[in-house]
C-alpha cells in the first residue's frame, strides 16, 4: 500500500501529544499470519501428525499469541512509518501503541500515542558572540612544558639523614588512620611513596609531614572534607600515626641537547621545542573548540525558549542521573556512594530541558544548512574510539554497527558537533586575555583511602 492510500486520523490530545489512528488492511495481516503458520508448520511436532501436516486451524489456535506477536513485529514498523509520513508529524521519543485490535481475517486497527517535536522558528544564530583563546605559544608555555618533561624524567636520591622533608621531596611512609580511636577501612598503608607538594592527599596531610626527618614517628590530625567521596568519613576529624621511613630528593636532568635526545627522536633541543610548540598549539585549539561548542550549544538553547517534549526531557534526565550514579560509585572506590537519585533529578532538571531544546535547534540548523554526516566521518569516529579504547578497529566497528541505539547516539553527537562548527564559523569571536602565570595545581582529594597495596620502592 502506498502512503497516499493509507487513511490516518490525527487526534490532538493537547500540547505536543498526538494519537494517530490507522488500519493495516486485512489481506496484509492475513498474508503475514500465513507466513508465520507456514514456518511453524515445518517446525512444530505434534502427536498424531506428520511433519508439515498439522492443520492450520490448530496452529492458529495453539500458537495464537506467538502468531500475533510475529505479525505485529512484521507489519507495524512499515505502516507506522507510512502513518507518520502521511500525517506529517515528527515524533519525539518512542511511540506507545496504545490500541492494537488484532483479529484473524480482519484489518488491524492501530492507535499510536506520541509526543511530537514542536515547529520552531530558530532565532538568528549567525554572528553569535563567542569567546576565543589567544592561541600564540609563548616562552612561558614552553617553560611549563619543559618543567613537565624534566619532572617526568627526574631521578630520586636518598636525602641526607639530617635532612628535613620539604616540598618537591618524595617520602616513603607507613600510616594508620583512626576516627574516634577506631581504625577505618582503607586508612592504613606501609611503604607508601608520596610526592610532597602535589596535593594528592586530603588537605593538611602533606603539610604536616614537612620539616620531619627520616626515622621519626609522629601523629598528625586532619579533618575530612565535607565533600569527601566516602560518605562515612565526611567532615570527620581523624588521626594518622606516621612512620617516616625515608626522604628522597628529586634530581632534575639538565635541559640541553642531550636531554632532548633522551626524550625522543630529536637531534637537539630546538627540534624538541618545535614539536612542543606544535603540540601546545594543537591542544589549545582543541580546548578552544570544545569551549566554543559548549558556549554555542548553551546560547542556542537560551535564544530559543520553546517548551520541549516531556518524553525527551525525561529520557535526557534519566541519562544525566545515571551518569551521576556511575560517577558517585566510581569515586566511592568500593565504599558507600553518596548519591540521592531524587536530588540528582532536581539538580539536572533545567539542564535536561536546555539539552533537549538545543538538540531540536541543531536539527533545524542541520536542515537549513544542509549539514549531513558522511560514511567516512562515521568510520573515522569508529577508528578514533578504537584507538582510545585500544581495541581492534574491526571489533569496535562490529560492536557499534550491531547496536543501532549506540550507533544512532554516536551519529547524533557527530552531527551535533558538525552543526556547532558551522555556528562557530559564523560567530563573532572575542579573544579573552590570558595570563602567562602558572596557576597552582588543584589539590586532589584522595586518601585516607589508601591503596590496598601501597606503592613500593
């Protein structure tokens, strides 16, 4: 049956909700049912009947539900697609087949309930104001890169016995943590190697090791942060018994041509610097592109304040909450995750609305600007994922293409970025001034939950 021949009734249920009512012709339903019966006849073994000789009436009676399910799976997708084309609606999310009146020899009566995408007039986005970086690679940038390389190739030498621990040293310690006199899981380690000044432990821990000598036994007191990953330790005062076993001084290599040849396949320091400048520039450009995409996406949502379909908002909200749950489990490191799903839903509600709005606007810009993905772009992304996860390309390709939902999600993100790049190309970019000053590293909140097996020498 052609799309033009299909009769479809559109029932407006208010807002963006619609019901589509249509019929699948009786002959189409009967033909599909006959195909299922023919297949079953060759497979079913019933007492008293030779293979392939089971009466069709008996098959239809005994396997009614199986036949009905397979017929619906056969005919519904095609006729549903015809129905939305005939009705000229753009469904949002998965439809619900609220009525399916199936009977042998009769038309299949179908009612599909759905939300539809709203018709929108996209606000003018050409000339959008965005922020950019100063991409020039300065001498300071090169110095920071040198420091990173020098530190990565530094050696450690035992300090003098009279030396006191200072920032930049690495200490070998045993520690045992307790709260209210009771040891807690993950708060004990032996032979733990800790680089002072990197902020790897909770605030106050490393600072209290400074000034002590190797061989000293002492206690330190700290307070776990209110946002610490282990819920049972949040805000708790703790005591750590410390055995400072050894202090090691960091010895940096000299920055010269010999150093460059040790870093990689470089003839001299100038060759290394040339590559570093290109890498710094490439990273800065990539960072700028990510920032501008986020900024553009946010502005597209703000500039087009329509009411999005609640079906898609709920789907986006569930994805954000699940992402939060996984992150909470990861940082809990086997402990009790600090996660409240209702609190997460409330926190991400507005973000979900903005994201759905932005996605809808992206669809419209893709149409107006004729932006589409090529198969080469899809293949290139699969190759990138294979490199990222260190898996064979053909294995990742098969996995993605055998999972339509995941493949569609990947394509959607690729198209979104491609459209955002068009928006950025038409934007008015203001370069934000940047300070050539080293920013202090953020302290990482890690242990008292020490590794089960401490780092060894």
